[in-house]
C-alpha cells in the first residue's frame, strides 16, 4: 500500500476507534457528549483557515491522533463532511441500541465505516467524479466491515454485559424478543440447538447474507472500475484489508451461525473456538474443582478415633533422633513411623513417580496397624499423623506419649521436612497458577480511567464491603455482587474471577451518644454539618481493608497480595483497588453533607445609591420611630436618613410596618437595622429586591448621616441570629431534640445513609415502602423481578427498588433495638457495626438525565416523590405489572362558571397528590424570630375547595371578557392520600421562600366535604368551548422558544422550523435539530412555503425514478424511505442518500408517536373510590429556608407505634411533630 494511503488509513482508523470507544467508555451520556464535543472542536480547529487569528498553533492536548489527523487532512485535502459523518454516526446511538431494524443497521454501517474508504481513495488521487465505481465499492466495503464487526461486538456485549444489541424489530419478527427466549437462543450451540437458537441463527444468517451481498457488489464494482481504467493499481490497494473477510464469512457458515461464537471475528488472528475445545476446558474445570474439594477436606483435621485406645507393642524398639531409612527400601525421606510396632516405612508414591514406594500403606494393609507419624515433621509443636483406617490426616491428643514409647522426646526434635499441609499448599499454588494463567485473558479486564467500578454495593442486594463476607467485584465487568447472589451472577454471565473486598470499621473515638452528652453548643452559623452550625454526622470511624482473589464456581479464596498471580490479574486487581474507594466516597459524602442558608448578595443599588443632602445626623443611641413610639427593631433609610420601625410579626410584636410603607411611598430602596451596626458590619435590607443584601459602601453611606461604623456597638439581634433561633426551634422539633429517643431495629426499621444532601430521597423512600402496594410489588415479588430482569441490573429500576425493599423491610441491615445493644460503651479500636443502607445505585439511576436530581444539591422532596412515581409507572408498563403508585391517584373535578351567562363547564383531571394552600394573611418567611401561627388542616383543605374568582375571563357563551368562578372538588377518594402543604412561595427574585407556619394536623380526618357533584347538575346549562381549529405552522410555535434559538445565530425561519420539528420538546431539542439540519437546502425556507411545497409534491403524485429507487433500496433502506428521499432531491440518488442520513430522526419517528410525557399521563383507567375517612400513616418534615436547602426527616406509624427516620438513625418517636410536616400520607380506614 502506498505510504500516503497507509498513513491516511492509520489516522482515520485511529480516529474511528476513538469515536467508537466513547459509547462504552463514558460513564453516562453527558460525559460521552463532552468527549464527542472535544472531537468536534478538534475538527473545527483542523479545518479552520490559516488566516483565522484564533486558530491555535497546537491542537488541544497535543493528542497524537489529532496531530496525525490534521496532517493527513491538509496533505490530502479531505472533505470535512466525511469526518463529521463518522462522528455523527456514533453520536446518534449514545443512548440506546445501534439499530432497531436491518435498514437502520445498514445506514449505521455506511455512516460509521465507509467514510474511511472514501478518504483512502481520495488520498490515492481517486475522486468520486473520476471513478464512481470505486466510491460505490467503498460504500459496500464499509457496510461489509460494519456488519461483521457488529456481529462480533454484539456477541462480546452479550457475553460480557448481558445486553443485546441485535435489532429489536428483527428479534420480534423471529419470535425471540423476550429476555427468556433470547437467553434460551443465546445458550444454543451447533451441537445442542433449540427452537429459539434456530430462530436466532436465521436472523444471523440474514445479516450475514447482507454482508455477502455487499462483498459481491464490492467485487463487481472493483471489476467495473478496473475495466474502465479509472482505478490505478495503487488505488486498488485501498481495499487490500478486505481480502480476509471472504474467509470470515466462510468461518461463520462453518459455525452454523451460532451468534456468540463470533466474539473474536474482528480480530484477524482469532479463530472460532471448536466445541471439542470448549468441552475439554469444562472437563479440566471439573477436575480442578474436585481437587480443590479434596484439598479442602484434608485441611480440616479431626481427632482420630484410634488415638485414645491405640495398642503399642512392647518390642523394645527405640528410634534415633536422625539417620532414618525405610525398612523395605533405601528411601531416606518421606518416612513414616508406625505408632503400633515402631516400623519405619516410606510413604505414598506421587503421580510423577516421586515420594515413596507405598511401603507404609502396604504395611497397614498387611497388619491393620492404623496410625503413623511423619518422622521429619516431629517437633515441639506437633507432627503429621495419618490414619490409614480413616484414610485422612488426623489429630492424636496422646502423640507425645505414643512417641515416648519408642524413645522419641518431642521437645528435643527439630522439624526437617515439609509437612503435608505445606506440600499441599505448594501443589495448591502450582495448580492455582496454571488455572489462573488460563483464565487471565478471557475472564479478566484491566480497568481504565473511564471504567465504572461498582465496588460500593451489590447489584442485587444491599450488601457492601462492610458486610460480613464483603463484596465480590467481578474482574471482567467490575460489577459488585454479594455472596448470596454470586451464584446467580455467575450463572448468568459466566465470569470466574472476583476480588473479594472487605472493609472493617472501627471506632476512632468514643461516640458522643454512648457516654454522657456534653451540653449542646449553640450554632452561630446557618448550616448543617459544620463545626459552628447544626449538628451533623461527623466521621467517628477508621477503616481497615482486606482482599482476596475469589474463583467461581470452585468458591475458592486466595489471600492477597500474592506474587504468583499472572500479571494481567494483578493489574486488574490493582486497577480496581486504585479506583475511587467506597471509603473515599463516604468522606466526600460527609464533606458534601452540609447545608448552608441563603448567601447574601451585593445589592444592585449599593454602588449607585443617591443620598439626600438634608443635614440629618443620627445619634449613637436613643433612637425612636419617626411615626410611632417604637424603640426597637428600628431601620434607618439610607437615602433620606428617616428612622422607622420594621415589619409586624404574626403575634403582633415586632414593628408597625412603617419602614416598608416609607419605601412604598418614596421608592428609597435600602435600609440598615440600627441596633446591629458595629465594626463587623450591619444588617442591610433592600425593599426593591425584597431580601437581605450586602452593601460594600455601607461605611460611606453611614458616614453621610454622621455614624462612625467602627465606634458603634451591636445592641440588637441580627436577622441571621433571629433566623438561627427560628431554625433551632424547627430543628429541635422535627428531630425531637431533648426527648429520650429509644433506638429501634428490625424489619421495616432500617435507616438510609445520607449520601450527601440525599435526605429528601431517604425520606420519600421510607414513606413509599410503608405503603402495602410497594411492599407487594418489590418485596414480595422480588424473586420474580430478579428472574425477569436479566440484562443490566445497574440500569433496572425494578431491580434497584426490589433491592432497596429487601434492605428496608427484611431487617438484615438494621441497627439492634434497645436491649440488644452492647451494655459497655465501645473503646477506640473496637469493631464498629455498620448499619443502614447506601442506595447509591438507585440515586444515580433515578437522577439520570434529570437536571436537578442528578446533582448532589438538596432538592424538593415533593418534586422527587412525583418524579419517582413517574419512573415507577413507566417501569411497570414495560414489565406489564401493576403500578404500585396507582394507589395515590385520584380524580379532581374542576367546576368553571361564567359570571355573565351563568353557564357551567366541568373538567376532570388526574392527580397523585392534593396540594393545598395555607390560608394565612400576611404569612412571614421564617426570618422574624416570632412564634409562628398555627393553622388547622381542615381550614387548609377548605381553602383548596373554596371558590376562586377569575377576572377577565373570555366566555365562549358571551364572546366577551368578564368575571368567572372556579372551584375544585374530588371526584374519587383514593386508598392513600398524599397531602402537600404549600409552605414555599417565590419572592421577587424567583427564589423559593418558606412560610413560617405550623399546622394543626389530626390523626384521623374525614374529607367527605370535598366530594364533587359528579358533573352537570339539573338546572345547569353547559358552557361549551369551540373545538380546536387546525393551526398554521406559524401558529404552532412558542415565540419565546423561537427567540431563544435565534439568539444563538439561527435565522427566523430556521428557528421556527426547529421548534416545529421538535414538537415543543424544549430549547435543547430545538437546538440539536437546528444544528443537524442547518446545512439543508430548505433550512431557511418559511415554514408556510415549505408546507405548500410538500403539499404540492404530494398532490402532484410524485413518481420516483425506478432505477434510482432500486439503487437506494439495495443499500438497505426501505422503499418508503427511498421514495421520500428521492422526492426531496429531484430523483438524484446520491443527494437522496445524503438526505436520508441528515433526516434519520424524521424517517424513523412514527407519525403517530406521542411525547413521553403524554404516554406517561395516558393512564386514564378507573380508579378505586371509597369512604373519605383516613388515618395518618406518616409525614415528612423539613427544616430550612427553602426546598433547596435544609434537612428532611420522616416519621412513620408502624403497628400503632410512631418512629422517626432521620437518615440512618431510627428511633421510637415520643412526640411526633405533626405540626411541622411538609408532606402527609393518609391511609383509608373504615371511619374516622
């Protein structure tokens, strides 16, 4: 191959490999997109013009592949769209299977492999115009290579990860789409076929048939190119690497299309493993397992039944301390002394001829004397004793007496030979080394920096490294599995090598709650988990780790470190251990397990504040409100110097609102609280921004009114101190501080460890698994879920919830209850039990792709409750199982009455919670320090059902605007009612603020007064709304979304088309579509004109060119796709192919496809309805200023006893703070 072509091939192949590895190497889609963006940026820099000033001399990172790619591109003038095509082909399939049907598989192979051959031809001086047949051959070459590599890669993924990449539509067509049928098909071999295996083989045969067709077309095109003379001999060498693919196709045919035997097809040096070799490997494995079993049985020695009653002959034999020899041969090692008659004889002959000559065992067979001792092992510590009668190594408690009979003093003897145990260990080690060497390549991988190592928790249970048996980490997939589920994992994936990772927790200091508690330190900072804030979970432990190499199915553990391990296994183990450890994650969780209150920002009015030159000077004390006689809670307006009192609190204390009224009359924005002024600063409030703020020019502003900041002394509480006092009251209340909380444990009383601001997750999960439907689905039905979900446990919501259900409800991971705890307090260095569960996998899974729940920040527990129920509903639909969250669903009846016509409209909507307002005029936001008001729950529910007045309602009856009224009632009463107290409001800066209010919540409620009337009543006239009319393209778009797309550089028409094409999918979806289609010829056409053109083409009865249609269909596309592409490109087949690849999303999306949100909300079946009487089951409380800060705690009633679940701490609740709740869960009862 010419050097220019070879260099081009190597650079493009390296580039293609880099792109292909992103999908599996990146831990999530976001990281994969970042890596793809890196390559997109590299392409932009490579193709940037030399005159562009911002073009760097050196590309990012000086990555060798990028440097070589740049040189090849500029030397051969390679078009950018070929390299972009390679990138886009990988990007389209980051989130799922590569293809859904064979047509899509062909498109993928053409896009992901053919551009390499196109560029190689260009580097050889061949263009598409000069030799079309060569480029057609390159297209077939790419699809041939792509299909073969797809078969190989998909087999590897199925074997190593249990994930099937074969086209889903084709699997369904062959009747093997279900996991059970696919598993059965994958197990089939050429020697042991089955029905599903034959179906799978037929599908593989179809794919291979397509590859053979491409191979034939490739050969025909090359002959055509050679005949026309347009392809030089050097250019023909571009296709040299394809010579071996004919042989590969022949190998596949010889293997009877058994899919999983194709795992190494893409490696030229690989050959298919014969069934005979597989059988031989299995026989060797069984022999090794049997030998391991024998050796293990020999290691457990028992007292011989002959030892206590052994008869020793009084024949006068005395044994010297050395110089022994066999009485029947000349052997001088491996000698055994018969303890009955004192005869010295050699031991058994080994398999290789070494050892003895079997004289000792023959002597037993002739005499029946049962016990013998190995002479070279006798020492003060004992010796090897063998019982021929019991055929095992044994113990002899009278060995010293038996040896003394023959003149041997054990205390004076020195061990001169290896004991049987040492010899066994040597044999064991040699056997291990041979076995492990044979397993190193096929059952072991070396983790990279991008590998995800699951070393913190089991896939199927809540076991972790601190469990009694530790965690078993597969050295092939890096999945962690508990001992109970290791056989299941091995049976499904066949991986044999595991790292048994154990971590032991010890007390680093005596825990404060064991000895007498010191007086609680008063917090001085609005934070949780900091030294000067509210108490958090501080680390009190040290950790020790131990590791072993574990072999399955032999179930043999080999302690580590072990210098005899093969290098690949040692590198794999070192890589797993070097990955971020669970201990590190726990420390990071503790570091992030802090909450801090809202941080004050610099006021936008501070730098430009205008101060009136009115001559006012403020004295250092003796202040009074200018409008009343208040002498505390006084605020100085920094514009005109007026002193006025602050806001009135709920209980009537505080001020008289004169300061805020002054702002409303004058608009002067900033005021400072006089009693807080000192050298360290003061409280500054911005009425315009409705928040506490910072004023960097405060000293200058105070000096204007004669106040020396450094000379003032603080005489009043700051707003921060008042807020801390309020939060201390809230903190103490929800955590029941000061109460004698009794630790609780057992089934249903297991805590969840805080993973760093995850208390909102913990509280919701505790509440949901107190509901019987969740218990039935995920705890009682756990075995069925594990049997059904076989592919990827990490991504299975059902498996992760079933795992959590077992952890919470079985009691295996709970702390001991009172009376079961140790009486003596632990000392530093003592073992510290690890209680509670770390739901790390579940947290990652439910947060995947969500902009808020995927972060480590605190979130709203109510929003998470709704999000989790949505995921559970989708998972239940896919599994065709009952949705456990349906017990929360109920219908709301909205009644709308036009005030002008009196006509009435009824509308029903489905809800999962009843979100009620708090009817409290002038409710504060938690910064007053005054006792909060208390509102009854009934008053809140009445406010929910109250009549709401609507102004400027456009009535379809009167065709005019006027007043209307709206009222909400319940159309059904659900089994479990979740009440959401709307304690949070939004301030002028769109920041959530919390109402400082308490609720009077009874244990029993009857909400029959909220029952709806059931629709139109006698005498009511229905208010009818006109049916929606079809909208033009311009009317279907959101103008604000179009404007956002335009701001990023797209035209008005292009932005409109992007919003239309993504059907309201949001800004990100619209931007992605716009970037994908910005080069389309019709991108900037007005949507109305485009619709007219499409309609015109449709009515004109477009007829595709038959030859062009056949050409495109032969490439693997459907006739419908080919026809549509030709209609858009004036029957030009080359442009049509390009059009197809740039419009894949449109071609693949069904016309009647519903958005995911609509599908999720499509559950409109009848709901349960019953009596409106309920009893409180549990509630979630919140402490903090907003939903994005603070701490959540859950209280649950189990067996008529209330318990508090504060992350991993579970105790009996003495006084459940029902008045502090945020979410309340009621269960239906017969009567309230």
